[in-house]
């Protein structure tokens, strides 16, 4: 009993086509990986699914680097003519630069996200003091910490009220009706 070979032809059903692509895609990537390991070669593979999703594989480095190596070879070693080689070369270099820029931006965003998550944790911890869960207080010391924090907060509010009230008393009255009354009585 041997392998039954199916005729290779385009599948008409789009769902079946996507399923076949999903199954065979992994096999092709695995074979490319095996080829690169067994023969110590640089392999670059690009595939687009029927829905347009990109799958790429490189054995060493990035796919752009492999294509740039291909483009920089003399014409007779490439295996066939490329119509607009200069445009392709510029575009690959541009894509490589964009990829590097995106990697830098991703690292920056990750560090920013890490800092923001830390700030959120600190803020949540501080908010816990303003609204302590009385059932979760486990020691007298913890209760004292909550009490001291709330007393300090109340003291800061009272100081703020006092300073804002004092500031209002020292502001001259600029109401025109009040000034006209003063001139009337003078």
C-alpha cells in the first residue's frame, strides 16, 4: 500500500482552500527550516494566504537581508531577469528601515507601558488607603497606618481650605456696584 497522490489543481471552495493552505503552510515552513539546518543554507520564504495574510520564514537574519543579497548578485547568477531591479532594491531597503523603526517604537511603547502599569499599581495602592476594606485589616499596626494616613489627608484638606479662604479675604472687591455705593456715600 503506497501513497495516494491527489491531482494538483485549484480548489474551488474558498473554505477548503483556506484549510488546505493552513495545513500545508506549516509543512512548507518546516521543510525550509530542515533544508537550512541540513545543508547550512540561508533560506527565505514568503507566502500569502488566500485571504492575503503574510507568512515569512528566514533561516538566518531577516527576509529583507536575503532579498538584498539576491539583488546585489550579478545578473547571470540570479536565475532570470528582474524588470525594475533598482526600484526593488530601494523598496527593500526602505522596508528594512521601516521594520527597524517599528522595532524601536515597539520597545519604547513597551517601556512606557511598563512605567504606566507601575504608576497604576502605585495609585491603586494609595487609593486603598483612602477607602480601606475594614474586613481585611489584619493587625493593629495596619489599622494605625490607615488612621494616620486619613488624619494627614484631613489635615491637608483643612490647610487647603484655610489658605484658599485667606486668599479670598485679601482680594480687593472690584464689583462696580460696590464702588458706586462707596462714591455715593462719600
